[in-house]
C-alpha cells in the first residue's frame, strides 16, 4: 500500500487529491455519505494509505467518535490490547505485500475499560479500469461469538459436572510430557489412575443426584491436593487421573498418594448421612520405552486393577509382572464367560453342626470351578475377578438356584433334610443389585423351597460400605422369610451393637479368632464376649474354622450355638452329604427359623 504498512495521521490530513494519479474510490459526496451513515463500522483508505472515511457506527461499536480516527490514523493501535498488536501489524503487512484480502481478530479497550472482541476484514478495492484505488475494511463486534466459542472449547476439554479437564485434555497433557521427556531425556513424570471403590452402590442406593454431588466433592478434594506440578482430570464415571510432573523421585509421588487416600476417606455429608469412600490407585512412572499417552493410561489402569485385588485403598505401580498377570486375568475372564456357558461350576457343601450334639443342622454351599483342562481353580482367584467384571451376578444367581434346588430335592426324598437349612454367600455386587429380592423370590418359588430353609450370608464389610441401602435390601429379603447371617464377623472392625440395627438372625465368628483361642487367651475372651453380646441381642452364633476338639470344647464352654470346620467335615460333593447326614444323626438343635 504505497510503501506504508499502517496509515499515518499525516497522510490522512495532508494528501492533496489533485496530485493523485489514480482515481480515489468514494471521492464523490454521495458515496462518502453512504459510508458515513452505514450501520456497519466501515473504513475506507486511499491507495497511498490515507484514511478517507470512517463510518459514524464506530462510536456505537467501540465508544469512540470518528474524529479520533481522523486525527490519528494509528488510533486503532492505541485502543488495541498490546498482546494483539502483532495481529494488527500482520494484517497490514499482508495488504502491503499485495494481498487482496486479510483479516484478524483482536480485542480493543472501550472508554469504560471494558473489552470487546473485534474482527477486522480488509479488502483491496479496484476502480472501473481495474486499478488499485484503496482498501475497504469492516470491523465486526464478535464478542458474543467468541464467548460461545470459548464455552464450546471449554466443554470440549472439560468435564461438565466437575469442571475438571477431561480425557482429551489428559491425553494431550501426557503427550506433551512425553515430548518434553524425549527432548531432555528426563522421564520424571508419573500418571496415577484413580477409581472410586464400589461407587455404583452410591448411585443405586442414594440416587444419581447424590452420586453427582459426591463426585464433585471428591473432585474438589483431588483439585485441592495439587501443588502446581500436578494436574487432575476426570476421564469418565468415577475415574480420575493425576499427572505428576518434574517429580524429584517416586517416593514423593507415593507420599502424595498416601495423603490423597486420607482425604478421600474423610466422610462426605449428604442429606444428614455420612458417606464413606475409598479408592484404588494405579501408577505408571515415566518410561522411555512407553511413548504413547494411551499406553500410559492403559498401563496405569492395569496397575489399578492389580492394586484393587488387594482390597480397598489398593495402590500398585505398573511393571512387567503386573502386565503378565493382567494377561492371565484377561484369559481367565474369557474362561469365566465360557465356564458359565459350559456348566463348569459346581457346588460343594460343608456341614454346620450343633456344638453340643455334633448333629448337622445345615450346611454352607460353596462354589468351585473345574475348567476345561480339568484343573480346579481356587475361589480366591475367580471370585474377585467375577466380582470386578460383573459376572458375579450371573454366577451368584446360578449358585443360589443350584443350592435351593438341591435342598428342595433332598427334602422330598429324605426326611432327615426336613429341618436343615442351606447357607449361600452373597457378593457385594449382588447386595447392591436392585433386582436381588425378586431374584431370590423367583428362585424359591421355582424350586419350591420354603424361605426359612435358606439363609443368606453377607460380610460386615459389605454392610458398612453402604449401611442405609444394605438395611433396605436386607429388610426386603427378611420379609420373604429368608434368614440372614453376618459372615466373617470380627474382620470388619464394626460394632455388634451397630450391626444389630440390621435384620440379622445369626452371625459367624471369623476363623482367625477361633484358630488362636488355645494359644491366645485374648482371642478366647473376644470370642466369649461376642457370643454373650450376640445372645443378649437375640442372635445365634456359628464359629468358623473349628479344626480341633479342644476348640469345640472351649466354644461349648463359651456357649457357642453352632460350629463349622474340618473337625466335623471338609466341604464335600452333594452326593456324599446324605450319607454324612445319616452318620451324624442326633437330637437336633436347629437354628431358629426366620420369622
């Protein structure tokens, strides 16, 4: 543009029209009036860069009268934000280099110090002969548009509920960390995958509104735990990721995780109720052999699953052994699916006996798995996996149906089974299943087994995870006439007085207390105290893990009602139970029937 990148005030005020060799657009009064009264903020510059006309609309758009632009053709620069000046100069540089069109978006300051986003578009103008006669420019207020774009951008990169950065932002962050590590050869960052334990129970029992509120509270706790070198993301559901950068060593990361565990475990108040949460953690430290963000997330998640297998608040760091175990778990998960299809599961039964008479009063149904290769898989391996994958619902329903059907068949063919009961363990997933009561009712109806012949066992840990919801579910089951039992009592660190609020008819003392009674007087005192308190609360007591006659005698002296363990019988196949029952006949002291 005549050698001028940006028009100057001297050019605007002192150009002699008579000396121009090319016709100037809008030189006539009518054209000038059209621009002056245009509803748009419009500029016309001559071919040599002088400002010819600026529309009166400028005052509406920016708050400044046109006279400011006439007096100083660099006035636009004066009201531009300093950081946007390069955009303005770049636009005029393009036009000066012969471009026919250029545009730029920038912010200006209004007289009241507020800011507005503007889009400035400049186009080269030609006369009838095709000669360059200047530049026509429009300035549009795009503040509202930019606001919408910013909101959409925020939603693209952030979670709408917790306002934390989302999975896409997390991936981008890890990619940048990898790029920086490659350039410096310092892999001093860590990715921590966090999953809230059994969060589904919250949604199922308290509703999604409560679940959302609790997630926001947890997000705030995670956010407040960052110190500038970390970033927290919500990547879906109840899953979060922490990004630790520029860490001095792995121990600093692990200390931070310990702090997080304590903060997450602090009770959350919801509608007058205290909600207790825990989480599992998987850690993937920077590794020069891992060069994709997706792999970091995947490996951290694999580590998390490994840590969860050790219980709540589990923490695991990814390594080759965990990867190998993960492959085995994937293989086992596929095998679990096939096992359900191919009927590879079966039940064994362990008697529950009267501590005084040693007569059988019932038995516990225990699931076993014999895979297609003929190997027996330990329940300690496949039950947690079934729980994690959700297959426990299908497996648990099969166990319940098989146990009820077997006892119902025995009751028809053998009068010795008339007063016996079968105990079936419920998993945490089953207890949180909204359809559990209907499933139990339908199975009892189909197998024609009286409800009081079935006793469902739950652990105290399961009850304490979500006591309000557990109480509702157990009362529905109790209304069916089903007996309810607390299993492994003493391992969940809860009060028997507190547990008494649940509609429980009996409890089982965990085998760890029974095993040490002879050698550890304190354990025996605990057992006696539990039995006495249970009786005071109207509950009957079963001692698990009884293996020695001395243990039975001590339990007898303590007043324990029933016993279960290898002293009486190992878990046996169903075909062996009738003959064992015949050999254990005696005047029977049965567990109180439900009701």
